[in-house]
């Protein structure tokens, strides 16, 4: 094979990635045009209506945007008290020890469990618990979905954070120890400031995961198409409304769902962009 | 400065809470796997792998006669394997080649753009790729199909393969390539016969991980493969998948007892692939 042909093969493959990304953006935008034309771009985003009765069709994304933001931010809050200790366990306290590798492996396995299995577990194990605690009658809603989401994103948040914690130079820590600092003080004054932006970016990337999660949320959120008014309220996220209604949709409704897909794509792209940008800044 | 006793106490308290909270984090994994195992293992028998899903009426009859529900998930297993196979056939060549390109042209602006977009693609929700495969394949072919499902899975697999190939290739010593070129071999055979085989471990691990990432996917398949009650070998027809069957069982009150066995099968498949990939990564580290 001539080298020229081979090199152009490599280039074409790399170009394909670019084309796929551009194609996703283009196709979603094209599919979303009818909805934006009917309701206006901002009109669509800021409308909380979702009515598919023929004749009175009206679609807006606000209910689902707020559902998505509420569940994913809550998930981040719920996961923090567990993922942060894990990353310190793996990256500092038991760094390089076997037990750290074991815990890291176990937590990583959480990332391997399929979303639908999380959904089933949430439905059959967590939901009854929430019902029996008297928190909500049906057990569906923002809280239930956020709790499951939190478990799902723990591995993403903790493994990357552990890497940044591990990267804090040993000399800095030893310097503090030699001045008589305890480990808690080293963590508070040396490790946390030194790895903060890295840890922060890890959580931004984890947020991106939570925003896009579909099946588990679809099974637990209760699927009502209105703006959620509290933790116990049911609702829908951008991903779950697509999963729920895409199959039977056509015309304006299909276009509206694609428009929600476009918004979801943009939001996750921006979130991931910011996360990656911070990592890049940090690591240089 | 607070007293030494107080500082030491705070130190102890922090270590203790880190250990306790870390241990607690392992609990959900145990609970989930435990639940799936306890509820699922009973229905797993030979028929489960060889028979297709029963109709809801058959299931109802069996329940009323107090018999085990007949049938299995063979249609799902065939569908999943077929779609993963086609997705791999699409994603592996493109992914590995792009990875090589990125590693061979590290510093160019084009490479950094592609690298960045690959990372963004990695973070794109799977349901979006379902919509895309619907727009790109289902609409032109005018039918839900295994092929459409494969396209969605392939786009999901790509970023992981690209980045793992690139990262492994970057680890190879430059002398390896120089030695090959100095012997007068053409660039293509240096890459294909020297560099790629040396990087095989990392590349293969990336491929396995990407397969384990998509094999349990449900959402994109709902929009593309749709599901089927019989084994379907025609890639242009709707196909089933294990994950899709779980979703169907979940929505059908008569088939509920099959949820857990199908989940157990899927969970074992994904986790063993996952663990295998990580063991190989350890063994084949460059």
C-alpha cells in the first residue's frame, strides 16, 4: 500500500469524527426548525406548556429544562458527600495500597451497571422505601431520580478527582508535615487548594453525565409534563420526555422533541466543554 | 492556634469519616447486584437462552395455572450480539485509524479540534445518538432496523476507541518507529506491522470497554431498533435486544417475573466484559 493512500485513509477517519459531530448538530437543527418556526426559539425555550391535543398543540421546553437542572444539580449534591471521601481514600489516605485499588475498582463497577438496571432497582427497591418513609405517595419524582442519578455519577466524579488529588506534589505535603501539620490540615491547606480546579472540573463532567441520563430517570421521575415545584414533585427531564414520547410522535410534536434533543445536545456540549477546558488549563 | 488535642481529634475525625463514607459508597453496588441476583437466578434455565419471548397471553395463562412463564430472551440475545457486532465493524476501523492519526499528528490545530470534538462526543447523551440514528437511518430506510441501532451504538463507541488508541500509541517509544523507518520499510507497514501490534493491548482494552459501554444501552435502541418478538437476522428489520426486552417486561404486568433474569444476564455480561478489559489493561500495560 502506498504511503500516500494510507495517510489519506488516516486523515479521512479523523475527518469522519469532525463530520459526525457537525452532522449531529446539523441534523438536530434541521429537525428542530418547524418547532422553532412555530413557537419561536426563545418562545419554545421559555414556554412550560406541553399539550399534544390536536388543534390545541403547544410545545415548550421549560418544564423539561427545569426538571433536568433540578435532578442533575440535586444528584451532584447527593453524590458529593460520598464521592469526595472516596477520592481522598483512593488518592491520599490509601494511595498506592491494595485497598485503594479494591475500592476504586468497586466504585468503577458502578459506572458499568446499565442505566435500565439502575431504573429497575430504583423502581423496586428505592421507591418503596421512599413510600414507606411517607415522603411521597407514589414514590416517583425528583428526589427518587436524583438519588439514583447520584449513585450513577459517583464513579465519574470520584475517579477523576482522585487523579488530581494524587497529582499534588509530594514535596508540598512533606513541607507541611515537617512544620507539624496533621493530615487533616495538609488536606485542608495543601491538597484541596492545589487540586481544587481539577476536582471542580471532575464534578462538572459528572454533572454532564447526570444531565444526559435517560432510562433510570424515565422510570423514576413520574412523567408529568409540567414545571416541578418541589423535591417530591413529579416531572420529566429533557432526556426522559424524548424517551417517553419519541416513538409515537410525528409532525410538530416530533420536531419539538428533536428541538429538545438539540437543546440537550448543546447543554451537555457546553458543560463538557467547560469541564475539559478547566482540565486543560489545570494540567499545563 | 487551637490545642494539639483538638487538632489531633479533628484529624482522627476526618480519617474516620473518609473511611466510613467510602465504605458506604460500596453499599449501593452490593444492594443492586444482590437484588438482581436474588430475584433473577431462579428463572435462568436452558430455555431462557434458546426460546424467544412469550406473548403476554401465554404468560398470563402460565401465571393463572401457576406454572413458570415459558420462553426466554433468545431474540434479545441475538439482537444485542448482532447490533454490537455491526457497531464494532463500523466503529473499530474508523476509531483506530483516527486514533493513529491523532497520535501521528499531535501538534496540529486540526488534531486538537478533532480531539476536543471527540471528547464532546463522549459526553453526548445516548438518547441524542438515538435521535440521530433515527434521522440518518430509520427515516431514509423507512423502517426501524437493527442497522439503525448499530449506527447509534457505533457513534457511542467511537470516542473511547479513538482516545484509547491515541493514548496507547503516544506511549510507544519513538525509537520503535525510527527503527522501522531506518530499515527502509514504508510508513504504512511501520504503523500497521510495528506500532499497532505493539499498542495492541491498549487498543483492545479500549475496544472491550467501549463494547461494555454500549451493550447495556436501552434509550438509543428504543428510537432505532424498536424491538421484535422473534429472532430477526435481517439487519434492515426491527430487532430486539436484551435491554429492550427488560424495558418491555417492565411495561407488561404479565411478564414482570422475567425482568430480573434478563437483568441478571445483562449485568453479568456487562460487568464481566468490564472486569476482563481492566485485567487485560493491567497485564498488557506498556
